[in-house]
C-alpha cells in the first residue's frame, strides 16, 4: 500500500515517517475486526517511538483513537475497484483531446491541475498507475508551474517540495544550491530571467544560472529554451468529463493522458507579461 501525500501536506510530511506509516496501515487493515490498543501497536513495532508517532498521526487526521483503540482514517483506493472507471474515462478523454493542438491540450491539463490543487488530499493506494502532478511556486516577481507524471521530477517546484519534505537525497545533482531559501532563490532567478530577455551579454556565471540550465529553462549556452503557451482553460462542457471521478481517479486518468501525449515534465515561468517554458 502506497501513501500519496499531495502538496497541501508538504509542511507536515516530515512528521509522517512514510516507512512506518505504510507498515502501520497494513497492520491496522489486518486488525480491522479487532482494533488494536497502543500496547498492541508497541508490541508490533518495538523499535519505533510509537507514542510520538501516533500523536502526530491523530493531529494530522490520519488515525482516530476511540476507547483506547486506534483505526485508520485515510481513504484507500484499490486498483481492482478503480481500474474500470479509470480505463473508461481515459479512453473518453483521449478521444476528446487528441484532435486539439498542443497548446490547447496543455491549457486543459493546466486547468485540470489548478482544479485538483484547490482540493489537495492524502490517501493510500495499491495502484502503480502514473499520477498527474501539478505544482506552483508563487513569488512577488514571478510564478513557476510544473506539470508532470512523476512525484519528484527534475523541476524547480519539485525540488523545493523535496527540500521541505525530507526527500533532498533525490536531488544530489543540485547539491550546489545548498539549503538556499526559496524566496531568495526566486529573487535571483527573477533578475536572471529579466536580464536574459533584455541584455543577456551582462550575465555572469553563477549557481542560479547553472540551476536554470539544469531545470531545463536554458540551453547549455544559456539561451532561453521556449516561450510558454496561454493557460486559458478548456470550455466547461469539456471539463465535465472528469467531474464525477474521485481525486485519485482524476490524477490517475490525467497521469496516463500526460504520459500518452507528452514527454516528461513541463515547467512554465510567468514574469509580468512574459512567459518561459522548458520546451516548445
């Protein structure tokens, strides 16, 4: 059983301890008919600081305690129960968006991502289906967006999410950034994007410039890769195709669609009236 934590939970992810929580989930599922006490859980996990962990999980709304017994509150989506819906909706959506030009498809994906981001959730699943990821970094001078089918892709928003959630080991390639503050980092890259557009000859090498190359916004010779498309959403009747699906089902369908129509992660930077992207 895999734990999916959407970005709303990012400030609390370090409190979850995924390895123990996923083991605890399987334990509680097996004990559903006779809910365990704290003593039972401690006996099952003798090497874990169970008291602190359980208090964290109760505070986060993942576990409930009633009459000294514990039960799971996290929604569970089983592949056997969701596959038919996901497969059917995927085919319907694929037929709908296949004739669209690339810019309109990306605008539709962007709109769907924004809708999902307004209702972030935490849940469990046994499915290995790709899940659609939409992230944003908001700064007073610019906005950065990510669309992907990977939890931790090589994008700027994913990098800072990993730094907050204790997954920094996934980004050893960016170790040269150290523990840079996100606001300070975005201050620096905002200046760089402005200079790249207006006077690129004045730019000097720096870790911030290197990161824009590594995140895919610049070529190796520090040229802007692409301008981003418009993010105007598709008409409402076209959005209704996923309206009756759960959050997990929507992310699964969108993840498979993204994998079918796109090649890897895609990032957009908005700065005033200008937009930049990691590919055409």
